[in-house]
C-alpha cells in the first residue's frame, strides 16, 4: 500500500495542482490569514479598482473546512484524476484547456445578475463531475451507502441532495450547464459537423511542454501538435455510450 506522499506524487499535474491550491486557500482562510471578501468575485471591484485577481481566486474556494469541503476535495481527487488519467491521458494541455473553458464560461454566466455567485470552486468541481459522468456513464455510484445508481445520473443526484439539505443549488447547476456546454462543443457538435470549435490552442500545448506541466501527445513536426484525425478535443474522442439497463 502506497504512503500518502507516494499517492500525492502519483496524481496527474492539473488535478493535483487544483486540489492543492483549493486546500491551501481554505487553510489560509481558516487561519485568518485571508478573508473570503478578498478573493470573492465582485465585478465592480474588478473593473473599477482593477482587482483582476478576483477573476481567478473564486475558483479555488470550496468553503471552510467541513464535511462538504472534504467531499468536494475528494471529488477532485477521484473524478478529476480519473478524467485526467483516462480520456485525457497524456493530454495535459487538453485537460487544462477544458478547465480554462469552464472558468471563462462560469465567469460569463456569473456576469448575469441572477446567476452571480461570489465563489466558483464548487461549480468547477461540479463541471468535472458532469464530464466524468458522461465519460463513465455506466459506472456504479453509491450515495451515502443508501442508493446505487449509474454515474450518468450522479450530477443530478448531487443537485437533488442540495435541495434536500437546503444548500444553494446554483453552484452545482452552473457547473452542470458549463459541463454540458463543453461536452456539446467537444463531442456532439464535432460528431455532427466534423468541426471542432474547442480545439486546444497551439500556444497552450507549447506552454505545457515548455513548462513541463505534464505530457501532451504529439504528432508530426513540432513539440505539441494535435492529432487532427480526431474530431474530439483529445478527450472523449467522439465516443457515444448506451446506458445499459
């Protein structure tokens, strides 16, 4: 059995970095070294006071140390890692681009007053869970040892639990919306049209290789050229699944 340090070192780079920053952010808040106000998404301060960091920091707050915080962190460690090690294996730039797309989309939705949320970490985790559920739709999920279901329905079950426990449903709902946007434009739309509007930019592929953030499969000349024979984004690869009943 591997030690905690060995397990941590074995994690793929993007999921590991994201989970680590989320943990450190909560630790700083818990120690009183950082206030939630200073990292919240407040558009008036972004544009009037040029507090640009507020466009980034909301994605790293999953709440204070609690059971819910632990569950969200475990979701990154399980579902984010399974995505990065599975359909995004050796495609670090594609995985990073997926998260960048998710972040930009969440920021756009949060600019709508009735969809605004000061913190978007839960929404980002919800997006990862949604995409995982589409990649592994027939995986079996057990919720609190009471209910077994296929992974395809898991995001909606989490949304229902928010309603039951009186938690805000907006963060999870935003994550589901953005997750489906990514799935539509990276899988469904390319399957129908043969065009991929979410192709990972070459500059990001080169950046991943230059900074040694992970591994990006290469084809042809150059350090990080995408395989253009695939209609997907590097993940999913245009696969379709049938829910076995």
